[in-house]
């Protein structure tokens, strides 16, 4: 980091960069940093957050497979072997439908806020209720 020192002199306006002592340079964000958002389930059981989907490289037409675990849903890009897995496709408005079996088993409600966490390294999206996130933060392991 630097500071620009400037002053007006008879010779004209002078400026020079001065280093700022004791201020470490900002660390660059990792190229594959996780991206998080809070969104709500809409009236058609979809979630939407363009930044989260973009972090995973998901675009319109991306087929996504879902699994359920103790902390919510895990989504990843589906492949041809996912014939027995509930899947959904990212629509033209960048919305992702939560499959019926997962929303019923997990007890989701329309309008319920969800925490979305995209992990580009693992190529997965985590969807959790805020109460699950709160419990995890209150009881770290």
C-alpha cells in the first residue's frame, strides 16, 4: 500500500508515492473461494442466486443432482449415472427447483430462508436452513 503525497510548488503540482509503514499488503482471495448467500424458497419451490451458481460454473440448462444429509441438501452437477437420483435443471432465469422428495423429507416451506454455500473446489452446493446454520455456529465441533 502506498499513499500519494502531493503539494503545489512554484514549479507546479508535484506528487509522489510514499510507502505506508506497518501495513501488510492485502492477501488476494483464493481463486476458488467459497461463495455464500441467503435466499428464500419461492412459491414454486425454487431458489435463486446467480453468484452462487456462477461460482460453480452452472448456467441455464445445467442438470443438478440432489442428496440429503444431516445438515440439509447437497447439490452437484448431475451425470448420466444419476438415474436413481432426484435431479433438477437450472432454468432460463437462473432458478433451481428443489425436488419434491427432498423438500418434503427436509420439511421446507415456501418463503423459508436458506443458506447457500457454493464450494467450487468440491464442485458442490450446500443448502441449509438458517436454524441448522445457527446450531452449527453455536456448537462448533
